[in-house]
């Protein structure tokens, strides 16, 4: 099961395509219940799932509105524990505001607030997830990966091409073994929190540095919003 935002969705779709193209005659069915999409390969009794869960922690309805609960994963943990392999990610949605923000309030313990510093919120949520992994995952039954932040390419100065305003028209990766730009600040936070996990089933899937070189690998105008948007994140 992939658990996370649209970057997890991309990985989920890519894996399904790889499986299908390797065995075109394979029989499968596809279902969706709530946020969870499942493709079952009938001949092998194998399921590949996606839990569209951009914050990992609970997002619950409340009489005052939608509440993001930073210290709980109770809403989805039973569904996560039913899988042999879990691949998590979260980051891209933590900075969203206004109409793009999918919650109205933040809750920590019994305290409900309109907002807090987003970096603090992200760190608290990731620590909540890390504590859950440490205590709930049985390493004899389940493997867990956490995928690090995916870098964007909206500023050509980061790869010594100052005239480039985004990734549009890029057809080659950045050459060499040293990327000119800096690493996303969230990466250090993710690595630090993951390093505190004692459960041996948990591994860090660090895609960030390698992905920085792939300024040519984004959907650009062929993404979800077409020519109305330039996708240099996915």
C-alpha cells in the first residue's frame, strides 16, 4: 500500500503499469472505497493499494469544520496494518492556504486552533507517525518505507541555468555528481525523525538528491492542468 499525496499516487500508477505491461494478459479488478483505491491481480492473489492521505495524521469532520489532528493516526491505522508492505510520504500539502487548504482547524490533544507554524505542524505530524510505526508495526509481518521530499524545478538558478523560469523544455538531466542548488529544508527534518525509529522494519527511501538532477523528468504542460499549469513538482 502506498500512503500519501499525489507523489505516492504517481508511484502507485507507475507500479501498476509496470506489472500490467510485463504480463498483459493478467486478470485484475479495481475498486475504490473512500480514499483507498485497490487493484487486485486475481491470478496471483496480490493487491496494490493507494491511500490518498496527504498529511498521514487524522483529518476528521467536526461541528466547527474540518479538523487536522496532529497527534493521531487512529482513523487509518487498522487499514494500514492489513498490508505486508507500506510506502509513506507527506510534505507537499503542508504549506497550502486559502481554498487549497483542506482543513479548517488544527488539534493537538484537547486544544483546537485556527493555525500554527506549518513547519512545526509538519514536524509534529511526522513524529506522531514515527511513534506509531515504532509501536504498531510487527517487523516479522510488515515492511515500511518512508519516501523523502520530491524536489521541484521552478528556478533555473538552482541548476546554473538562470534564464530558465521552470522545467519547461528541459530534455536532459543536470550533468555531473554535484547538484548546484541546496537540498529542501524538509529533508533534514524527515531524516532526523526517521532516524529516531527503532523498529527494524522501517527504511528511508531517499529520492531527493537523485531527483534533483532530473529537471527533465516532470510532466510540465502534460500534467493534470495541461497548458494552464506548469507541473515541475511531480
